[in-house]
């Protein structure tokens, strides 16, 4: 299957050729019409002169109308090489034909003013004939006669066809020259793009420095600027992924090393009590590794989500209630009060339901993990103007002001942390929130708990 688009040079050439061909057709039609009009005008004038000359040969002799056509005059009148010339002189009093050569058809019923030539088309012997006719008054009695001369149109047609042929040839040459010049001009104008192509082709896969838009025509500089912005984003993503992989490898090394160490201790255990202790440590290390891997997968999904496509109306109030149901067993285990507060109104925002649930879940997990036993964690959803506000509130130890900015960094854990988290929970929350145009705020004081607020544009309630 061929490409949907041909080269720019070919497309411009094809479109120009079509436009010029259309102009050529219109020009040829106009030239044919003008050539035919001027040819008829010129030959009609000559024909009317012949009619006037023939009228001068009509006279009144002894009460009778005479047409004086000596052989020399008749030969001159009929001398038209390759054309058939016909004439007729008619007495309009009784429609008597006084002199004639050939059949010019019925006598016309409409006349111009006396002494003025008129024209009509006819046919003789299967050939088209142009006829000029005029009313003439014969002195001295002003007897009206009709003088007609007709000739076949071969000369006219030949002249018109010659002009038409010359016009077609001229148009064809002009179109060919114009297309050639434009094709050469486009090739010259696009030459800088070939240099850019060569520059990009020589680059390695990791070289993402911007291209110089000044080396390209103005019409494609916007495209190059967009490519440069894309390469900047790609470079940022590649750098972020590189750091992320390095940090992930470092973070995974710790629980895996712990697993290896606890397994070695278990093999050397001499008593059942020591073996149980080692297996419990293995289980804890495996749980930490599993949690870290799950967090890494969620973060990867959040980074890969396309917010321009992956946007569906999500009932965030229902999602919050589902998150509470998911974490109730952990809250019961730690004797904590996990609840939901809302005004009974379902709030909708545009996004991916799974990622938004992970966002709220990470905040709840963080609150349960770092709060005291017997503490309180509350999810609150409410409308605030055109925004949907989601809050996760706990009454735990809070976060020191010096640590609040770093709390959202990847793999960050405060020195006072004793719960062994992966350090990715808040980073995931911020990543998902930013993907769907959300804003995040942290309000906390040491010893007074934390309040995480997420603000999103509200979406219309679906029908």
C-alpha cells in the first residue's frame, strides 16, 4: 500500500499543473471565441463591401431594373480561391429575382435600414455559408431591391483554427516552463531541509540538543520549534527515567539483600525459635520488596498516562468510598478510625479511575502507615466553586516544615520514619495529580497531624 502523501515537491507540482491546465483550458476557450469573433468581423466587413459593390451595379434602364455584371466584374466578384461565392438580386416590389448564382435560401423578412448591411448564416451544398444582405433604392424612382452575397466559411474556420492551434501551443509551453521553474524553485527552497535531515541522521540516539530553526525556511520553523520542544521533553523524560532506574535499583537492592541475609540465617538456625524469627524477617523483607515493586508499577503507569486521551468522567466520591473499603482491614488491625465525610453530592472530575483511586489510596496508606495506633484518618470530598476538593486528614505526628517540600520527592523517607515505606507514595500522588491538572497542598504542624488537599477542575455530571 502506497504512502498517503507524496513528496511536497510532487504535490506542489501536481497542483500547479492542474491549476495551470485549468487556466489554459479557459484561456484557449476565450482565445477561440475571440479569434472566431475577429475573423467573422474582418470577413463580414469584406463581404459587406462586396454587397455594396454589387448594389452599385443595379440601375434603372427604360423603366426596367438592370444588373450590369460584365464578365470582368463577375469574375472579380466570384474570385475567392477555395470558397464558394453566391449572390442574388431581388426586386422587392414583386419578389422577382433579377440576377442570381446558387441558392441562398428564402428571402429574409427582417431588414436593416436602407443602405446598411445585415448578416445571417445559411447552408449551400452541405457547406456552411455566411450571407450579407442589404436593401438598396434604385434611382431615379427609389425602387427597393435586395442585394445578397454569400460565401462559404472555410477561410474563417482556417484562420480560427490557426489562432487556436497557436494558442494551445503557447499555453502548453507556458505551463511546461512554469511547472519546471516552480519545481526547481521548490527544490532550491527545500534544500536546507536536506541539510537538517543529514544533521539529524548523523546524531546518536542520545543526542537530543535542539535544531537550529534559522537553517530552514520560515514556513517550517514552527515545525522545527515544536520538534525542539518535543526533544526537550524527551530529554527530560530520558534523564528522569535514568535517575528513576538508578534509584529503583538502589532501593530494590536493600530488601533483596535482606532476603538473602535472612535466608542464610534461616539455613544456619539451630532452634525452631531462631528459624521462626528468620522466616518472619524474610516475610517482612518480601512484603517490603513487593510493596516497592507495586509502587514502581503504579508510578510507571502514571508517567505513561496520556491526559489528553485517558480522560473519562470519574465519580471521585464513589472512588473515595471504595478506597476506604479497601483499607478498612489495615485500619482495624491498627485500631484506627478510618472514615469518609461528604455532603451527599457525587463529584465528578475527568481522568483515569484506576490512577485516581491509587492517588487517594497512597494518601490513605501514608496516613495509616505513619499515624499512631488508635489514631484517626478521614477522607473528605466536597465542591468548592468550579473545583472538586479531596482531602485526606490524619491526627498523627505531622511533618516538620523543613521536610514538607522534600516529602514529595521520590524515595524520600524522613530520618524519623520507622515504618519502612518505599518513599514513593507522595511522589505518585503528585505525579497523578499533575497529569490531570490537579493542584496539591500540604498543611501540617508537628504533633498536629497532616491535611493533604487535592484540587481538580470539576467535570459535568454525566447523564
